[in-house]
C-alpha cells in the first residue's frame, strides 16, 4: 500500500478544517485516527500505549516474522501477507503512523516482480536485503535497499537455477550470507545418442545454458558487489548464524538434515539430531553455544536444548516448550515447568501445570524458578514463544491458558533485573500475534490479527 493511503484520514481531516471559515465555534476534536485498541488482545489498564496502527485491510501477520526495528527505532518493519502476496510495510514518523511499502512482490512498489524467498536487515538497521525468485522460478535475485533513501532498491547479484531452500543473513553491515540448495536436475533420458548434433551454418551458435549456483554464497555489497562461494559438502537448509558469524546451524527441512557449519575452517558436519530443529538464540559470550527446539527421544513432543559446538555438550533446558533465550553472562531464561518430564507431557498433554520461568546459570549449578501465577497445559506450553531484550534483561512471553471455547492468550513480561513479572495483555487465542523489543528494550511492539478480523500494530512501554 502506498504511503498516501496510511495518512489519508489525516489528510482529509486537514482539508475539512481548511475549507471551513465560518465564525461558529469549531467542534471539539474527535478521537485520533488510530484508536488505542488491538484485534484480539486487551492491554492491561495503566500500561502506556505509545501507538496503535491499523494495518491495511486484508493484511495478516506471519508467525515467523515479528516486527523489525529499523533506523535506530525510527521505523518499524512489518511483514505479512496481503491479497495472496508477501509484503513488508515500514511504519515511521510520529507514533509510527506514517507508512510506506518496503518490499512487494508485485505492483509499482516492487523492485522487480517475483516471489519473496527471504529478507534480512543489516545489523545497523539501515539496509534491507531481499532474495526474490524471478517469474518462472529459474533465477534468484538479491536486491539491496537503502532504508534512508527513496526507491525500491536494486538487484546486485543473481543466481541461476531452481532452489528447494533459500535463506539469507547478514554477517556484518557489508556482507550477506545466502544459502542455496538447488533442486535436483532430472536424469538424462536413456538411449540418447552421444553423437554431436550437426550444426547449421546458417544459424547462429546456441548459447550454453547458464551455470547453476548452489551452496553458501558470501556477497559483499560495498563498492562493486562481489560473490564468493564457500565450498561445503552438505546441502543447505535455513541457516542461523552465531553472534560473530563464525558458526552457522542449518536447521534442516524435509529435504536436508540439520548441519553445523564452521566458516573459519570451511567445514560442514551433520548434527546429531536428524529431524528439523529451530535455533532460538546464540550465546554472545560463547560463540559456539546455542539454544534450539528439537524433538524428544520418542519424537512425540519437543524440548529446548543447549548445545556447545566446541565440546559437544548438550543440556535439556525445558520440556514441551518453545520459549528460551540467553541472558547476560551466558545465563539462560526458559519458560516451562520444572516438574514436567517428556513422559508426562506425552501421556497427559492436557493436565494443568503451573507456568514457570527458570533462570539458569551458565554452568547449570544454580537454577532459580519463578511461578507466573497461572496454569497452562503441556501441549499449550509447546506453542509458547519468547522475545528477549538483552538491553533491558527482560523477557516477553506469549503463553496460553486453558479456556473455552478457545485457549486464552497471555503476553507476560519477566524482568531479571527487578525479579518481577507483569501481565501486559490478554485475549482469546485467535489469529496470530508476533512481538519484538526495541533496540534497548524500552518498548515492545506486537502485531495482532488476521486477514479477516484485521491486524493492528501496538507499541507499549512495559512497566518496571
């Protein structure tokens, strides 16, 4: 949606005031164009709401795409689907209420038409990179957009081929890691003659087919953009990179198992878990340690595990949960229940258990468990999510509690510094809610809604 649509209400209000020049007293100002509301969540009374922005009709959040803070918090990127396409809006200005289209698959705001495969924002929040599959599906273009400048951006490199997996990440403000797994080529038909076809002197020589790219590609965007393939022996899947880009975990998918990549040694080894995993966070103080969600030994439920690449040591951090993060000093914060075991989670998935937060020291020598004051079920706990601010040492958690006719969603924060929890918002578990902290953890933004009921972006300042 073009920027003008977002400010249409304000523009019409201004026109109406300017055209009225009678001496009658002006009416009392009406409510602001964006009311303090959310689609499914009721914000707790007393919490400071900085803004509520209604997204365009038909826009729906994507569960794996939380709001992205850009330009040092001056703009918030919001990714979702609309009219059958993936789109990214940028909300900036006063109260983040002025919108523009940052990424589109079609229309005048698109740098080029195609299908968005992945996107990533540079560490400084000033440059947006997208991987766009060209119409026909036989080429991937990497497009760079300067978020301070105008215009949809420009393609800086292209990769020929059809791909089953495409993911991209920034290693630093000038280097992009693009992971490609090429779709297998069909085998050549048997019985085809090895004899070279006769050439027709009247016809120009046919151009050879373009060379297919595959594997990990390191793209330097400064100056004349360059691409350096990193030769690895394993197939790529969506990558999660360590804090300084030394290691990466290929998280696996239906076509490739999880792997661990060492960029310094240019090696790739299979992870001991064969099913797909989801990396939650990396330890900034210990480059090779990460938290991931993976299956339990019976493959009937999930757990959060801490793994160290250098030593191979692994620790179970939480059962039937998908919410955990590293805190300061390599400590971990995990949402779960200390008495829950894999066997209990499988045998009694709808048994009420207290929702708890566990703060564990890096060596596991001490674990401090805090109750959040309400119950959940193991199967609901497995759907939980966490957004952690290392700047504020505070976790924002999306948790579900038993309720009819649908479970009850709660957005709860827990501050390690103040050792206190607070219920920020709650409502029926309908639609999708995603959330993220501002750079220093002062504000929390969340998207709430779906394509039918509508979607609202809310920014609040949690109490402390």
